[in-house]
């Protein structure tokens, strides 16, 4: 399934007019307009009205525009859902999703695509069922909450988090939905951030969630096919086509076998590169 690129998904507090305005000109692939953690309780109402006006004014396309609501079982979730129903956005992000029934409750109240935050142990264990929900279009890993709930020690290689990362990604891939890696808190640590982006890309994530605009360029680069990868994909496709024409089932490129599955992956990579180019030219 081909999805719009989401290499960089930036959190924006919906209560901050300056941040909402600045976001119109950022080169991220997606924006999470946040009603939840980034908005103080006494600013919830004004955040809903401010975001409604900002989205109505336009200029955020072609970015994927998601709105993270508060939990429906809390004091603000119902009002959030009612507000989002009238907004020009691409989906709603459900915090702390722990079972498909939570998705059902949101789906019953809104017609937009649904994304789920996987940020609790229960959410990780239920990730396959959450991703398989017919209304779910993607998941976003909430690694800060996972670190807190698991009581683990953070490490640059994220080894203590690896089960949560890989099992959630496996669930997303099985269901054909988008999977976005968690945030990197030390936004001034550019080398650490680049390493974690590359790690996330190597694991198979589609993109990275971000807390600061300065992280956008590095995420976009890390989660895009490189020129070498694009060139190799084209050679693999051409070589396999030539082998088939000669009555052979496989080809060899750079000393490696190229079969039909490699051609399928190469075509997917080229389609992703094309979609990214279209976004960057828009």
C-alpha cells in the first residue's frame, strides 16, 4: 500500500498562534497539531478555536495534518472530537491507545482516518489488533511514555526499547499502515539525532516524530532513498527485465542475486522517491 511520505512529523502546540503560523512554511512532511500534552488545561478551549481558524486559512498542504486529541475518558476528549469534526485536517491521533475498543469509540464519533499513539505497555501488546482496525491509517510511537512506564534506562542504541519498537513496527507492516518512530528529546544534539533517525530507518520506520523544527532536515534526509539506492533500484529492475527476456528467472547485480521480490522492493523505493520529489517541488 502506497502512503504519502511522512519522513518528518512535527508536533505543534495548537495553543500557540506563532507556532501555528510558522508551521505553514516548514518543510516537514506531516504536522501533529497537539491538544494534549503541549496544551495547558486553561488553554484547551482557545486551542480548539485557534486551530480551527488556522486550518481554515489553509497553506498547510501538502503536509499530512493530524490533530492529537485528549483521551475520550478524560475531561477534554469529547470536546476535542466535536471540534475536530469541523476542521480541515487529514486525521485524528488517539493518545495512549491500548486496545481496539478505544479506536471504536473514536471511530463512532468521527469520519476522519485514525492514527494511534503506541506509548504504553498495553498498547505495545495490543499493537497488532490496533493496527488491524479498519479505520487506523498509522501509528506513532510514544517512546517517552514507554521509557517511563517500563522504568528502563535510556541508551543511545535504544536496546532496552527494541522489543517495543520492533513489535509495533511488525504490527504496522502486517496491517499495511504507516509507522512513525518516537521523538528525540535532545534537539540540540544533532549527531545523536542523526544516529537515531538512521537507526529508525534501518529498522523500517517510515519517519520520525519531532519536537523542534531544527530536526526536520535531518529526518527528511535519513528517511528518503539515497541517490545510490535509487540508482541501484533502477539497475535491479533493468537487469531482471533483461534476464526474463532471456528466459531466466533471476539476474545478478553487483554480485548479488536479483529475484522478483527484489524488483518489487525496488519499484516501491522508486515510487517513494517520486512521491518525496513531488512534495519537495510543491
